[in-house]
């Protein structure tokens, strides 16, 4: 409120009039409303009529201004210096290139380029330069060549020095990941090397040590030499190299062997091979994937088709999503493609009602997609887990144990994929056959407090325990550390005597040894001695494992006082991580080449008594296979222009029920009970008994139709019990491969799935 109202008051008659307290004069306040009133006329009246009161008014105004300035914690406006012209010129002056401010900004821009993988040309982009000019107009951005030739080497030297200092610290063991990869925008091959270890505070440390251009042939010798150069560059002690994780390439495995390095195969890459071998090689599933790629490609290359799809998605109230394109070298990308297609099943059904697609799924194939997604879901979960930054080699055995147990269980979604499920289980078991017997995997699993020895059988538990105890004893003599010696001076239980017993020198066996041996056999967990390390191991294994979601390193950080020797051993073993930066390269062309087919009879039904072919018969059929192919081609040409009987009406390829009736007959498909008189001459009515695979019929079918028909029959066989009509026509017949070509190629009941592979080469 203005100080002038100390000398005036508002008129009681009219609000726009003020009355002087000293002379009772009425003065207008100006304006037409309260928002436009002013005190100018009042102040002028005080100055002209009451000078002494005007001086009092000015003092009151100055005091109020000073009080307000103190409250704002700023100096009163009369004392604030006015900037000079020189000050404005100084603020507009550009920084010198060697000034601390300019160097600091240049350093931050270089960090931005390095951390965010930006090209050096970003410093020449108009938008970036305008941004910098707005933030700091006095800064001049150097050229891109300055960043590449000056700033980058300086930053590399600083980072390199810090890395050398880190590697020189107390590191128990170093694990590495490596791979040869190529850029999407350049044909240049690169060799990368990352290092990871656990520090003394049980925190995981990871560094990308090296990435260099790898020219020439990728031979094992060249890779081994590159490893040696990289280790020498970073002055890495070979004795601290715990393991090197890589893909399954033979040249990489040979390079590890030549370099005397412990190699670990990438689990994600091995799963890729197992899925390709056990699942994606199945003809029916390969056909589904091929159709899916055609559908996705259609919408990817046609903006009009995608716009129509979006409209349908809006009608259904579904989020607008594009279909996922798969990559042949990443099995999980195929999983995501099928998942995206299945999620848009209703949308696609509506789309094809009004528009064309290059290919469509049948009802059976939609069911197959759903079951395949259910079958692959655990593989996708495992791939995510082992691709995380904290996955370690200790996860291998537990994950495989859980996966195998899941594949061995029957599920409602097994319809149509039982053979595929068995093939996947066989592929996983074959690819990871050595995992649970490899000491590194076993020890790492036991030292992981989430798993311990619960995922090993009794024999492997004992061997792993002995390996851990031996390593602990060799690293720390018995009784050292706690001052307690639990054996007499005459016992041969010291670490030195243990090392002596583990040599190849012969040792005289006494009668006393036999007593100990018998006791050990009857109590395999009994210890001949009680050392501090043995007590640690017993105490650790006796406790309940921690939840899988917990961090094992946090456990060892907290409990290293209770288990000091085990904690240090865990620092070495748990450092073997699976790479989250290594890219596994798979050549899909190699997977498409003709290969020998390995067939497993695991989980299959045994052939009925009297129907199992002899080994001699099987060998004869294999030797005749080349002749069979030639016969097929000859008969195809012969029957190409021939007409079938009127009663031979073959269904369309996608008619699953029609083909079952055609091949097996109405009696089997409709479960019609035959009378004795109906069996007098059943071959005359093929509509009821089913058409045999005569060459006149088979020669009219193309490869895709034959594969589809066999798939329909396989599903039928899996869903129903064995009946004689099935073996009479489509499993195996007589020894004449020319008259009954399908029967000649097909195996017994337990191997019916091989029919698809047998006909691929026809």
C-alpha cells in the first residue's frame, strides 16, 4: 500500500474521490474503475499544498523500498552498478581455444560422441551447432578432424591408463568373451575382447578391452596370434586367465587350444544350433515359417496393405503394431515373428476376406503355431536369462536341468508337436552332453548359493565336492588361518601329504587302509579329517539355497567372513560370464546343405510284435535308396500323362480331413465296426478301406502335397492307438520298393516321423 494514504482517505460519498486529511480538499483519483485509479494527483497535492508532509511521504517511501530489498536479499536498486559497455563487449567475446572453459566443453562433446556412438560429423550438423551456440555463444566448435585426430587419442590414453591401473589391482581371475563380427554398414571384420572379474568387494567389473580390424583368413593360427597380441598389449598375466567364452566355430575352438586357454562355448549360440536342429529343420514348421515370412514381407513392402491392416486393428480396438521380421541366424526372432502373427490372427482373418495375401495359414497351421510358441517359450526365457549382464557359467547346469525336465513332461499343447518335442530334447541333450561333467560348470554351480549341489546327481556331487576340497587344500594348508589342528602329529592328513598321494607314484597299501576304505564306502560323506576348509564347505552346503532372484555376489560379500576360503574361490569361478556383447555368427547356408539325418527313438512307441523289420532288411533298403529315387523319377514321367480311375478323387492339399479319409478309408476315420462279410475282399472298395500309395497316385502329387499328407497322418498316428490298417498301407509294406515306394522308404511305427525326411530327396 502506498505511503500517500497516510495523508488521504477515500471519500464516503464516492470511491473515485480522495479527501485530504490536512485541508479536507476532495481530489479525483483518476480512472473509471478501481483497476485504473492512481495516486499521482494526490502526490502532486501534497507537494504543492503541504511541502512538509510531502517530505515525510518521501521518507516513508524510501524506507519501504529498502525493507523490500532486504527481504529479497538484494541490494537496493540505487546502489546496483550499471553494466558498462566494456562489460557487454567482454561477455560477447569468444573463448580462446586453450581456455579452461573451451577445453571443458570440447571434452564433454568428445565424451558424447564416444558414449553414444555418434559419428564425428555430428559436430558439423546444423541443429547441433545451433544448440551449442544457444547454450554458450562464446564457444567455437572445433572441426571434426580435431575431434578424430586430437580429442579421441587423448581420451583413449586417459581411459587406457585407468584400465591398466584396474588390471594391476588384486584380481583373483579374469574371464574373457570374444567374437569375430562384421558391421551392418561395412564389410570389415572385427575381433572383440571383453574382460570381466570380481573385485575384492565382490562387485562385478566389465571392460571392453579390445576391438580391432581382423583382416585375412580367419584361421585358428591368425586368431591365436591376435589373442597373444591383445594379452601383451594389456599386460595380462596368463596365469590369471580363467576362461574365454566364444561361439562354437571350429577355428575359434582350435585357437583356444593352440593358445592354451580354457574355452567355453556360448550357451545362446548352442541353443540356436539345438533349436535349428530339433525344431526349425522339421518340414511342417519350416513351411509355417516360410508362409509367415511371406506375410510379413507383404506388409513390410506395401504401405497400402499396412494402412489397410491398421484400419482393421482400429476396428477391433487393438494397438497398431507391425509384424516382427525374423532373422535366420536368430531363432528367437523367428519366435517373435510367429508370436506377432498369432497375436493378429483375427486381424489377418478379416484382412484376407477382402484382400489377397501371397500365402495364408490353414486352420491346422494356426494350431501348430500356437503349440510351437508354447514349446519354444522356455527356450526364449532361457535365452533372455543367459543374455543378461549378470548371467554366469553357474546358470548352465540348473537351466538345462529345468529345461529337460519340462520337455519330458506331457502338456495339452503337445498336439501335433510330440515328435518335434522329442527332437528338441534330443538336440539339447546332444549339444550339452558334456555340461554336467565339466569341472568348471560343476564347481561354479556348487559355489553359487542359489543352486549349490541340488542340481547334480549323487556321483557328481561327490566328485565336485572332492575337486573343491582339493583346490581349497592346495591353496591353503590345513590348520592355517584359525590355529586349530584337528589331527595328531603322526597323521598323514597335511596338505603336503595329500599332494603326495595325488601323484602318479605307486604307494604301498596297508591293512589299515582297507579299514578306512570300507568305512568310506559305507559313508561316502565321511571325512578322514576335519579341516577349516572342510568345515566351511560342510556349513555352506548344509544351508538352504537363496532364491534365484537374489544376487550371488551379494551373498559372498556378506558371508565372506563365515566362508573366507570359499568366498575367494567363488571370486575366481563366478567370474566366468556369458557375453552380453559378443555376437554369435551362424551361416544359414550351411544348415540348408544336405546332411545325414540323425533319428532318435526316445519316447517313441515300439513296433508291434511281428512287425519290426530286421537289421538286414533295413540295410538292404538303405542300399536300394539310390535305385528307388531313379525308379520314382521314371514312374513320375510314365504316370504324368495317364488318367486315374473315376473313383480316385484326391482332395486339395489343405484338406486335412479329406486326405485322412483318402489314405485310411472311411472305416478307420469314422470308426466303423466291420462285419465278417465285409472283410472278404476289402481291397475292392478303396473309399472305405483307403487308397494304398500306388505309384499312379503318388506320381501325381508334388513334394509339398506329399509332405502335408504325411504330416496329417503323423498327427493321426500320435492321437490314436495302433490299428492294423495304418501299417498295411503307410508305415511299411513288402520288400518291393517299386510297387510300394512310400512303404519302402518308411520306417516302423516308432520312427514314423522320418517319413518326411525320406521323401525330401525324392
